[in-house]
């Protein structure tokens, strides 16, 4: 059997961008490295797919020994079908140079049915196209499919004891959508094959397709003509408006015309950059600072999530607290106190200990400052709902919370170094340049979340003791940064 020309994934890639398809075939060296976060997503998808096999137990697995041996998997699949095997995992089919593997193929009383498993919580149009390619290869390989399903995570499922796979997963037939798309597939396959026969890289400029439906792993190559800070960094400017400027030859701030469709905050960002101007609204900052009640508590949470819930009273992808840092300033210019919590990874739900220690550490008076109040307040409200015995104490904490992000979100304090953002990762170096996350082994929340998720799931392979120190150091800097930021705000009022 000759090697395939297109796979299901490269077909989807080609439908998104011809240039990406071509680069993926002939210039793999231009591909960006896969991020830790993306690797975590891939690993999660694999584990979800394996768990879904329990929906149809006793099947034969046709997964090839090597990624390059899919033709063997195609032959093995046909052999199993000929033998009368009724449940096949990773069934592979090839037709017209297109290869597609299916998570689960099942033959019941009514005939063959296809099940493709996704770790997401809903069905998208891209999944319809994905399923159509599978249907195209399977039916043209001689299998009369009676139906085709997307199996995805049911995010309303709440764990109570062992995982109930029938409740965890939701089945959605996509056959009607597939049959509607199917007539267009032969022409699309032919077109993508022609792309791969070209002698030169297709001339495709950047556009909304670079991130829709998936972020492209060749973006670093295709976007290299765009400066690190450009019109694409204008805060809250829609993608359509950004590309409208770009298509009119506008990339740098200095080229933006006076009649560009920007709002007041966006013009503030542009003019601040062009004029190297810092904006400080002392009156509003003074009122914000004057309203603070000591002792001040600077609080930050870290959370993790998994597609398959680990603990009872939790749902798929629910953000579960596992760590906090708390700096306490008894009075202005007082001696700073630090408190912290990091859950153990011993299989015990971290939330009870988290709540009990947080209640004790927060005392009973003084303002509690957080950065982006919606996040911490939301997590506390969830905890109060799941563990109502602590709801009164949690409510007292939420009533004392104030948002340190507000002065920057409202643009009462803005510098060019913030680059249109009011995230703490941009505000900190702008106000307190001597502090930096750059020297930390864990330097952003996504890495912290994925790392702890791997540890608590039993999939972590690094140095656990050092990693716990790294997690503590990262979260501690988040709240210490808030302390230094409030100091800077107070200075502006004097």
C-alpha cells in the first residue's frame, strides 16, 4: 500500500491555510516548538481517548507501533473487520491518498457506527469537517456507516465516587452535518494535493486564518515581518479592525491615520507610545489609596483543572484552588508578613485545607487586595457553594476584597511599558522594574497550573521537591509584586 498524501490533521491544516500545509510537508524546520501548555493539551486528549474506550469495552486496538506505520494499521483494521471483530480502537482507513484514524469503530445490531472522541465540552464546525474526512475514507473503504458521533466531555458531570464514563461523556450524532459537507470533499482533497505538488511555497499573507480555528505552528515564520509591538497589540481592538489597518499598509503606531477606528483608551495607548508619555490621574489614585483599610492583605490564588475530575464534588475542567500566597502589611511602612499554602499531591482534595488555612490567615479586619477580583471572588464563591459549612467565613473574606487592577484598568496610571495591557505581568516591570519573573523556573500561571495538574495526576516526572519550591516562589512574587505596586501608587499621591 502506497503512503498517504494527506492525513486527517493535514487536511484540516490545509483547509485553514495552504501555506501551512506546504510548510508542514517540506519545511518542518520552520515550525515553532510545541509549548508546555500545548503538550499538556495533547496528553490530556490522549488520556481522554483511552478512557472513552471503556464505553465500548473488549475492543481490539489497531494503534500502530510507530507513527510512520499507519499503512500497517490500515491493513490490520481490514483484517479485524474481515475476522468479524465488532469493536476496534484506532481503526485506520485510507482512500484516494487520504488517511484517517478513528477512535472507536463499533458494529451493533443496526450496523457500523463511528465514534470520534474529543476532550472539549462541545462540538464545533471544525469537528464536523474532521468527522466528514473520516466518513469519506471509511465509507469509500467499503464500510457502510449507519451513523457517526462526536463523543465529548459533559461539563455538567460531577464526580461522586469512581468515574462514571457514561455520565462523563456525551454522544452527539453529526451525520446530518457530515452528509451536507461530504459532496465538497473530493474537490478539496484534489486542491490540497495540487498545493503539495507546487515547486514553491504558496503566497499566503497573514490574516484571521492564522489563529482560526487553531493557532498555527508556523506563525513565527509568517509573522516575522511584524514588530514585537505593533497595531496587533492595540488593546481590545477587534481582529477585523487590526487586519483592516494591516491590509491598508499600516503596521506601526506612527503610521496610524487620525481617522482610524480607535476608542479613547486605544488612542491613549498609541499616543503614549509615540510621545513616550506616562499618564497619572492623581485624584482618582489618591481616592483609591485613601479608601484602603489596614492591615492590608495581598492575596493571589493558583488553580488547576483536568478534563476528567480527580476529586469528588468537582466537574470536568473546573478550576480547583491548590495554592495561595498572602502578604500582610499591618500598617503603612510596617513590617511585611508572608503566609502561604501549597496543597500536597497525596490524592486528598486540597480544597478543605486551603479554605481552613485561608480563613485563619486572613484574620477578621482589613482590606484584602487581589489583582482581578473576579477570579478570586469566583473561586471563593464556588468553595462556599461546595462546602457550605464554610460559607459564612468565606463571605466575610469576599466582603473585604478590593481590586488592585482597577487603577490600571481605568487607565488612572498608564505608561508606554504596559503596552496596552493592565495585566500584572505588564504593570509590574513598568512600575517596579527591579522586580522580574524572568529568573523564576516557573514564571507564569499556565505553567504552574499544568505542573501541579501533572503532579496530582501522577504524571509528573521531574524533581517534586524543587518544583514545590518553584511553585511557592512564583506565587509569592505575585503578591509581593502587589505590595510594591501599592507602594508606587501611594508615592504618586505625595
